[in-house]
C-alpha cells in the first residue's frame, strides 16, 4: 500500500503526515461530520495523543475508534 503525504499546520507549526489513502478519506469524512477542517480534526487527535505516540499512529487509532463507535 502506498502512503500519501500531506502538509498541514497544527497549532501554528507546519508538519507533514503520511497515511494510506483510505485513512485520508476516513479523516475527511470525520471532519465533515464534525463540521471541522481536516487540520482542526487532526489537531484534536494531536491534542489527545500520548506524548510518545507518533502522530500517524494516533490518527489511525482515532479513525479506528470512530468507526468502531468507541472513544479514543
């Protein structure tokens, strides 16, 4: 599976995130459901991740939790 890299600004800092296309699609759907931008959705995930967790891993787990109907 090929990763797609996107650049975004989180809390005023530029960063990039590489995820599979399916995760980008899921994140966009979650953002629409929450009436937030994609960056704001990812910022929320970033705010709630463990300090030692990679952002990409935290995003994948948040997407999984969303579709399982559990809180992450």
